C-alpha cells in the first residue's frame, strides 16, 4: 500500500494478537493521561503508532456512492443543518469536543440502529454523496478472519472505532480513538470507514470535513 504512511509502518514486526492488544492498551493509557498532544519521542518509538496502518486499505468515496444520516433536530429548509453545530458538538468516539465530523451509515437500517431511533420517534433522514473524490482509510473487517491473523491492528481499531457511545463514558475514554483519527486526518485523508457494532454487515463512514459531502435528498418521518 502506497499511501504516504511508510514512515509509520514496520513490516518486520510480527508477534501475536494478544501482544498486539497489549501494545494498543499501552498506547491508549498513555493518551488518556497525556491527551491528544504528545512529544516526538512517543511518536517515534511507540509500537502501536509505528505499526497500526499495516494491512489497511485506502479507498475512494465518489459521487455515485450514497450514504445515510439520521438526526433528531430540525435540518432547515434545504437540509443545510444536517451537519452538527461545532459549538454544540460533544466529544465522540472520533471527534474531540466542538469538532464536528460527519458520521454516515451505509444504509437506512445501519443509520437507524447507530442513532438508536425508537419506535414512533420522529427524525430527519438524509441521503448524502461526496462533492468530489474522497480518500479514506478502510478499517472495516471480517472480524473472524482478522482474528486468525497476526498483528491485526485493523481488528483492534475497527472494534474501538465502532464501540457504541454510553452516557456513562468519561471523555478520556474517547481520547485514543480521537488521536488515531487526528493522526489520519493530519496525513491528508478525508475520513475513515469502520464496521457497525449495532448492524451486522453494516458500516459507518466518518468524514472529517462535513462540507465535502452534500445532502441530495431528505425527508421527515
């Protein structure tokens, strides 16, 4: 894979998935303590950072691909308010507080389950497409197949990205995945794709710049 990340990979690194999970946990605990800004020594020497892109595919989202977003608030006359307001954006699995990423599902069922729409609850549903070709990293996986591989950071990151948010979660619990997303964004990628934990065979796409997507149709239900 030629995606500009060669400096972060190490093809000679081979152990097993238990060790890989341990290395992720070490990375995550460091980020929970030190936050999103870390020193160059950590960046240059942390095993997770040096290896987490092994086996990750780069894909293109084009204008033909339709994605779905569901929200509970008024989206405006033309659907202009589907994107979250940064001033009101809470910390999420990938986005820091007051940073508005656009989360989309691959279809209506996935989006409804991810949004946890209840029976007889009203909502707006919008269909989105990209304004231009977007380059994203694909962490979605066949998890059973990934478990048979050594050093599957793809499996670990896919599981971490797709964990459902809980009201009881502390903000620091999101810092490791926010750090990964920021690292990917800083390298020039437009977003990430990852599996849905709530919809079997479904997947989500997180776009870092909401303006890169346009709402082509929406309705109130």
